[in-house]
């Protein structure tokens, strides 16, 4: 069904199954041009495959922006200064990235003359609110298309069938693909789904990518010196660094020493 008021949409695109399907769904359902935007916020190797997948689907305008410094400086560090911790443990790594992505979505929409923006957040979680309120704050009245609240693709099987029917380039590694939904950035990796849905179940040992188990960590202390200015770390062992540069070695140091794991129950309102 055509939507005459929507001719171009900017999609927050990860290159994964859901957003790859959304590209085709927007093209068919709205009969509009799709612009993809992938935010590089330190997630690693996912960025360039997203570009290739978007190009393979015929996308002409592909934005991949390195937002690592802005993410660390304007979002992560202020959050640390505010001591914002969810349920006493979770450092809000996924949550705090959403307003930044929404900000850039709106900017690209303005640059390209797009009529709407779109995201792949589900209709039952909190991310949809973070994306949309962030966008509305910057551009009141902007049209937001949330496919998960519109389409009838309600299961993983239906998504896979849609992908196969439409020739969508989605990698399938049966038997080796992680069973978890994973979101990574410069601050952390979060996991959900599969056996984690059972509160009694412990995560499998091979789920953890950045941290060793505390019992496997070195049985000796590691000493470092941190310099602070106005509440932010600006140097490690006397070496001046930018906010994003600071986070990389500290993540590795913590992970190597068994620091940084949390297992929590999420509240959804």
C-alpha cells in the first residue's frame, strides 16, 4: 500500500535480520526510497558488512558515521558523572546510545529531505520510546515508522521466510550462530533471549566475549593511575587520551581481570 506523504525514509540500520527485512518492507509497504544509517559506536566488525548489505539491496544513500567520540564525550561520561545505574547494576550502555542515534537520524533526514525516520525496535520494549522521544525532542512532528508495530511478521520463522522470499542477504549459520540477541558498543555488550529468559538459568560460559570469569582472572593486582578533569578520566598512567580512547584500554583491563559482568532482570513498563 502506498503512502503518498512518505517518499524517503532514513532507517537506523544495523545490517542484521530485522533491519534488513525492514528495508524491503519499507520499499514495498510505503513504496519509498530508503536511506540507511549505521552508527559506529565501537561495536566492531559489524559496520562494514552493514554497508555491503545495504548496497546489495539497492540502497543509494548509505551513511556510516563514526560517533565513538561523541558517544563517549557527550553521553557516556555525563551519565557516569550522574551515577546513572539501572537496578543497581546495569550501566545503561544500550539505552544511552539510542538518543545519539536518534539525533543523527534527524540530522540525516534534514540533510536528505526525508519525510520520515524508522527504527527496528520492537513494540514491547523501551528502546522504541528512547528513539522516538529523542527524535521528537529535536524535530517535533517528525514522522516515525516503527515496523514492529505495523507488520504481521510476529515470529522468527516468519521473518526468515520473508527474507528468503525476497532474497534478502541475511547470514544464517545454523548450529554456530549465537542464540542470544546481542547489542555491543564502546561501553558494553548486552545479551538477552534464549535460555536467559529463564531467571534460574545461568549464561553459558562461551557467551562472554570481553570478560574472563573472575575465577579465571589473574590472582594478582593490576595497578594503574587515572587522571581526572571535571569528573572525567583524561589520562591513563600519565598518557593523555580522548574520552573514546580512554574507554578501550579500560575495557580490556577490566575484562582481563574479571570485572564488568552483570546478570539482571529487566523491568518493562
